[in-house]
């Protein structure tokens, strides 16, 4: 990732903490635990993780809807929250607009009036003629101009999502906050609207922070992804970095499909090399991908091997000599999917899932060669 200076960031969060106390037991839990990240201007930045990981709480702290218990938040270089400085700017004074999961569309208003609301009552108001021009132009851009005089309840779920986005963009925010805005839609419409949403973000150039538990959305839309778990950050990276080089078992398992095989370091890495050999139930596995471990790995250190199904090659017959990561296996199941076969194979006591060639001539019970591509095999330290 490119090096950026502080002025290139629209949002910066440092050591953010948020605690909740249970009334019945007085037990304190950390919804956000020492979270820090910076969002480049004009980027699409996603907070990804399972329910309860702290992503929505982080977004609400950014919006000023929750007050953090520690840390700092700045937007465009201006502090909006500081625990040490006893500063907490109200939501309406922050340069943001937010689209909640439920869209927040007012059912008693028509489409035009919903969209025009921030131009009537927001930080910057406009006279009627200019307001009408701006609203109709925005509705045209999101494909809702012909619905301007309809009641908002007459819109479909996808149209309501576009209306909520139009209203947010009419606020002219410096930062757009989106809290799982596609989660209430069916799968086909989600796929269509995520492409539209990304296109709108690029067209308007607004810095966007997006919250989702859907890994497909995050990979398809984001410039940068923050993977969160139990209130903490597991990894920050581009979609390809998160998918191809996960830094932990949690990230590997949560994002995409992964075969995770426990093992131990076979021997210390020679100085200057980028290879780890792992002893596993498969045999010795060579890994040419790994994040920098907290300390130099030593022989016998516990670790895991991660390999994606698409990076496993399955071939009929016994293994030939020559090359690492080649093991004898047996087919358990094979499903033909047109462009590939989804194959489950066993190597000893280990079960692996692989995307095999569509024309692989192998059935359940057949002996095969299983080859893991070392270039895409990842050593995980946690």
C-alpha cells in the first residue's frame, strides 16, 4: 500500500475503546478494544466481521451516536472526539451523512420530500428553486426521477436504498457512513446494488466507511478492509491481501473458503528466505506466503497451514516425484459444476476441499495426486 501523510486521510482513529456494563452482573465487556486505523480521502473503506465484533459500534462512535470511553477520532484533521481532551462533537456538527440498515426513509413523506430534507433542515439550506434543482438532479442520477411524486412506501427495497443514498449525498458529506445497507435485500438485488453503490461512490468521490458481515460485499467493493473480531482488529489490507495472505486463522476462515491444517515449524527459516516448511498430518508442506511473525519461528513452534481450494490441483493417479507439496489422496466426493468440479479428498486423516478441472476423470474412491501450490500456501502463526 502507498505511503500517505496525515493530510491524505479523511478519518483517523487512535486507540479507540468502548465498554459496556451488564446491569444484572456489573460485568464489563469491551465492544471496541484499542482500535486504530486511518481512512484515505476518497476511498471505500470497509469494516468487516461477524455479529458482535464491534464494527457497528465503531461506526456509531464515528457518527457521534455512541460516546467512546477512550481514544481519539479526527475528521479531515479536526478532532471530533478526544477522551484526553474531553471533546465530543455532536453528530450534527460532524461532516458526515449516514445510511442506517433500515434506510431511515420517512413513510409519511413523498420521495422528493425525503430527499430534500437535509437541504431544508441540514447544516446548509437552500432556497426552494435551488433545492428543487438539486433534488431532481440527484434523483435522476440514482434512477428515481420518475418516482419523485410517489409516496416512499410505494418504492421497492432496492429503490428505498437508492433514496436513502441520494438523501445522504445531498448532505454533501465529507464522510459517508453506511451500516449494512444491503442486508435486507435478496441475493440477486444485493449483487446488483453493490455494483451501483460502488459506482456512485467513485462518481461522487466521497470518502465512504461501510459496515458489513458479508465477505463477498467487502471483497467486491472495497479499497481497504478492516477485519474485526471481538472488538479488536485482526488485519487491515486490500481485498487481495486479506484473501490471499490472511494473517490469522480467524481471517483465513472468515473470509472465503480455506483448508486449515495444524502443524509445527519443521526447521528455522534460513536468513533472508521467504519459505516456511511445516510438519503436518499431510507430510512436510512448503509455505511461501506468511505475514511477519511476532518473533522468528523456531523448530517445533505450533502454526497452521492455509490453502484455498482453488490453489489445490487434483490429478488422477499416484504422485510423481519432483516438486514439493505433492501427496497421495483419495476422492470422497466430486460434484460437476460446469466450469469446475468441487472435490473433497482425503490425504491420510486430513480432509481437503479443492476446485478441480471440470474434466477430471475421478470418482469417489479413486486414488489421486493432491498438489498444493507453494506460492499460494500460507503459514499462519495464530
